[in-house]
C-alpha cells in the first residue's frame, strides 16, 4: 500500500491511500472549515465541520491533529519523547 501526502500547514492536508494495484482506498482532506474522508470501496463520503474532532474520533482519542501530522511526517507526536526502557510486558516507560 502506498500513500501520497500533500501538506500546507496550517491551512490544509490532503492524503490519498492507494491499494497494491494503484486503486484509491481512501482520500482525506482537512482544512480549517472541515474534514472530508472518501472511502470509494464503501461508497462513503464522511464530513466533519471540526477537523480536530474528526482526528480524535478516527484515532479513538489517541491523537490530535498535530500528533497525526507528526506521525505522517515520520516524527513523534508533540509531548511524546523517546522511551528510555521497555518493561517485561512490552510496555514503554520514560
């Protein structure tokens, strides 16, 4: 799976996720006035007026908009530093 990310901070973000043969699996666009997610296979177009709220809902509250953008750019989300050790159960501890 490949993806194309176009970023114009803070005004907008466009993300296209492609399948193995180049078909579009999902397209997302975030602007200050809203967030749209197109899922062509499901024939769905989802819209949220508040982009930050949409990201919270899509990630189950794990990330905010800045955190998602950081991950998409290969960075750690704000406020999350590198882990210093791993416990036996595989949980990270600072």
